[in-house]
C-alpha cells in the first residue's frame, strides 16, 4: 500500500505500524509515532492489531537522537 | 553557536529526528557543543499536528518542547490562537512543563494562562 512516511510517499508491504517500523529498519532505536496526525503510544503500535494501516495513511516516525555517532 | 555564547539551541524535531539515520550527525554536533537542546514543533500547521508532535517529543523523553503552529505560509507568523489551543489540549492531556519563548505583545501572558511554564 502507499503511505506518506515523514512527508515522503512510500510503497510498503507492512499492514500495521509495528511491521512498518521493522520494514523501515528502525531496529531497536527509541522512537515515537503518529498516524494521521494523532500520536500513537508505544504500547499501542507494538500491538499490531491496534494500528492497522490503510492506503494513504500519513505516518510520522521520530527517532530519539543518539548522543554520538558510532 | 560557540561564538554566540548560546546555551540553548532550538531544533525542529520533525526535520532532524525523522528517518532512521536522518539528522543524527546534526544532533551529534549540537550535543558535542554542550548546549541544551530545545526541540520545537516547526512545520506544524494545525493544532492537531503540533499536539501530536509535542506528544511524540515527550515520548522520546525530552523534557522541554517549544510549541509552534504556523499561521501564515508566506511569513511563517504563528497562529496565536492555535498555540493557545494546543497548549490547553496538552495540559488537559497531562503533558505539563511546556517551555515557551515568544516575543509577540500579549502572547506570553495568554500562553502562560493556558499552561505554559516559562
């Protein structure tokens, strides 16, 4: 499906927010998310059933900045 | 930043913290300067967007947030009413301790009245 992720159009395979975060390779970074301009708490997006995605959804994913580059 | 003697640097959270690797070098540079980082909600054009961004910032364990809601695309002047509403929404949701910097006449008092802390 097509989503807008951090302002960019993307074609993704993921069906829910948790799968999307894996697909976009965020690993174990501390992140915060919003879907269609509504904040999604971590315990909500970790439960895939609560955050099913729909075509055209706008997703924002913010990463907690690392202190130093590795 | 060193030459200015600034102790606080405000940074767009969405621009610098979006993407798996985006902005990490910039954040690293700012952190290495030893200044306090004040994330802001630059780029938000609605109360809903600013509120979601501020909530995301808190979820990232950032104690300070500078609320911004764009009122005019040409001048980037703030939507003052939107700022007050966003502050009230966040306060009702239990997100307190918002920081504020605003030079507009009368605006600081209104925003402090809505719940901003400085």
